[in-house]
């Protein structure tokens, strides 16, 4: 049944555009990083005794993909100011990121026209739950973005120290090398 009903890859490729691919890249990346943050919380046994550098790193990665997702549709979504210092805010973030990925899947794979308000509502939901996660960990978006900027662009072992993306740099991850 799956072989008969799954949309063939060549049919998907035929309808791809750079905007669709960028949105898919960002939505997949967002979901992956949100999953890593959730995994970290589970491993920390739901306590605030966590490695703040790990949480900050994941939040920075989430911000990167969130910003890219917004840029794919030329949106600016400011911090919501939402405060809810509760561990389940991470679970809510998993849900909203998953819903965003599903919306992008419909746009990219099904070739469905998505109303801008649907996309805007999705990114606002992600932003709100992300801000709640910041509240829980007593961190800020500015801290996460700075950490990510240092890791990817400005630090001594910045992954993309030359200021541009390359597959080689993405694979080698010099920022992860032990000093």
C-alpha cells in the first residue's frame, strides 16, 4: 500500500522551488533541534539541574532555524513576552514545531497553497512556546542568539568562520573539536 500511495520522489522534485526547499530545510532543522532540547530535558529528569551550556546551545540552534523559517516567508516575529516557567512548555514547543513542520510538508510535498495567515499563526505559536521555554530556563533569546553566533560565526573555532556555508564545514564541525 505504501509503495502505491506514497508520492514518488520525482513528482515531488518536479514541483520544488527554492522557497519551498528553504522552508522545508528550516522546518526540519527546527524540529530536529526542538527534539534535541526535549531529549535533554528528559535526560535531566525534568529538573532545572541541567547543563545550561547545552540548553543554550539547543536554544541557539532553534533560534537559527526559526529565523530561517520566518525569512522564507519574509516575516519578522518579535519575542512574545510569554512567561510560563513550567517544564511542559518544552512539550508544547515540540507540538508547535511539529505542527509547523506538517504545514510546510503540505506546502512542499502536497504542493498545497498555504494561506499566509496559517503560516503566520504557526510561527507565532512556535515563538510563544519558545519564549515560555526561555522563561522556564531563566534564559533569554539574546543569550541564545549570541551563543549561536559565537559557535557558528565568531568564535575561535567557529563552524563557518569564513562567513559562508559549506558542506565540509557542516560535516567537520570544528566548533565541536576539543580544545
